[in-house]
C-alpha cells in the first residue's frame, strides 16, 4: 500500500518479497523509510531481520522500539489479509493497530535498507496530526488496547506508569508552544475513550523541565 505522497525504490518489492519467501511465517515485512532528514523504522540492530510476532509487539509496548512501519514501508502477506478485516479502525494509526491485531500469530521481518520514501510537506496527513500530537496519544491508546494481549499483569502495570507519565510530561511542550483549544480537546477526547484523564501536575513538571533544559543549552 503506497500512501498518496510517498514512493518506493525500484527494488523495494523484489527485496521485501524475497525476505517473505525465506520466512513463510512472516506476515509483515518492513524496510527503512526516508522521511525528510530522518530514517524511520531502523530501531533493530542490523543483524536482526526476523522476530517472532509477539516479540516485535512486546518490544514496541515494553521498550518503545518502533518497527511496525507505515504502509508504504511494509509488505503484508496476502494469506494474513484473507483472514478477515485487516485495518481495525479508521484512525491515522490504524496500520499499527492492524499489526498488533495480527502479530500474535504471524511473525515479523525487517529488511535493513532504505527502500521507501515519505514525501514531507505541510498538507500531508501526518503533518496535520502532528499539530495535535496524535502520535503521542496513539502510543498510549495502543498500550491500553494491546498491552493485555502481549504483556503479563506486572509488566503492564510497571510500563503503563512510565508510558502515562512520559505522555503527560510531553504535553508540557503544548503549554510552552501555546497550543489552543483544538489540541487540548483532542488529547482529552482520546483519553476519555480509554477512561483516562490528563494529569496536569505532570504536564506542569514537563513544561518546567523543558524550560530548564533550554536554559541550560540556549
């Protein structure tokens, strides 16, 4: 699935299919993706090109190791798609949710090459959702929804405290950047769906930490 503004390198399909053919249990193969000055989906060591699906999901939930790439950087096995509805929701991060839905019984592959490119511009959807920090809250949503599937109770409790604290402290940048009503309404609305609320004490601490960090390195 090549997103509207993206493109793939001439050998992308060939290399992803070759990897999938070597590993019949792999349902999702991801490559690195150029996005402006950044290269995405390269958190795994170069020698790791195969993971059990559950391990890939656990790395994302427990360690914040993000390897479940966007559709342009991913090849999905047809047999996996044929199991039934693939994208479980219409959110901007429904592709990540789809991987969490399927990788409890399929495995994960990685091709350590930049074979896809995201064209970065102001009108792309990912730029629009960044205005409300949708990616930040999406990680909280994924953790709450899929943590019970991949983590035991003690792992989930300890990690959730970290995820929630980091999220709220991160909202401190929203204060410093003078984010308006749309930003805060979006954050509150997404958390309400999970039965959560914003801890404004943590938000204040995050804002203060950013101020001190900037003062130390102006």
